[in-house]
C-alpha cells in the first residue's frame, strides 16, 4: 500500500520532431483553451478532489487536496483508518496506520524533487516559458487507438514529463513521468478522461487511471479555503 500511495502521488504527465516552436505553442494554446483558458488557470488557489479508487477489487475513498505552490495531500481510507501522503516544496511525509505505522515517516529527497512540480495548479504547460520549462514536440503517439501529439516537458527542476494531447478534443489524455527507483528509471503513466466542467468555468478530468487502478472522482471543488495544518504531518 505504501508503494501504491507514493505511485499515486507521483501520478498526480510518427512525424518529424522539428515542428516549429510556434506550432508547439499552438498545440499548447488549444489545450489551455479547451480546459478553460490561461486566465482561469492562473487564478487557481486550491483544488480538492473527492472520489474512490478501485484497488484489488475494493473501492476505497480518497481525497486529493492541493494548494497552489504550497502543498499536496492525498488521503485514503482503508478499513476505517486514514492514511496519507503530504508534500510541500521542501518536505514530504507518509503515514499509513493500516500497515501498523504509528507516526509519520519522512519521504526521501528524490521523491520530493520528483513531485514538486505537482504543486503548480495552473499546470506545467501554462506560461511554461516564464516558469523556466522547455517543451519539445516529439511527434504522434498512440493512446488507446488515438494518435496524439506528444510533448516532452523538461521542468526547471530537471524533471521530465511527456504530455499526450488528443488533437480532436485538445484534452490531455496521458502523462508519462520519468522516475528513478532503486537506481533504475521507470515510467509513471497516468491517463485522464471523463472531462466535465466545474464551478469557475474550468474543465477537469473526473477519471484518472494508473497502473494501480482508476480513481473516479465524484466532486471537485476549486478555490476553497484550505486549513493551515492540512500539509503538516499531524496524526
């Protein structure tokens, strides 16, 4: 379960690759417009997503809480006990009482570095140049039978994520994030679907699937007040 939580946390990225920068920006701008526009994205202060994950045949309640550039928290309820993963720009913690853990455990520095880009609620593609990221067009890649634009994003942090965007809907349908574990590099794949509008005029995916199973969200709330202790490792 510990590995699953960390995996989910990190979860929450044919033609010539010489496509011009202008065309790369066209792809990005169409995506940003499809999900509500740059103005609305840059006004995001918080996101709270409530749903259930299907893990080994069991439906487990989960909540993802994010405060822009401040913190990320993933809560999961197992057998009446709540476990969580917390990350801030400079620290991270894991607590899983259903595994006998009695106090929070600090996350390794590599995991914090790999997850820090998730704290930007407007997303890596929004105003990417101003944020110090670079974007490269890789070409077309197949996602469940659909040829999608594949963009390689190298974050200012050095983290690399591939974004696959459906040219028909202009929605993001998959991210592939490079992660190192045990000295080896592995791909963390997340698929996004079931896009719906939320209050404020933004469009969010209500289904996020990974190798550990899909999360189906029933409620997404934006710009609500987040208690100060949400991102503190308190039992």
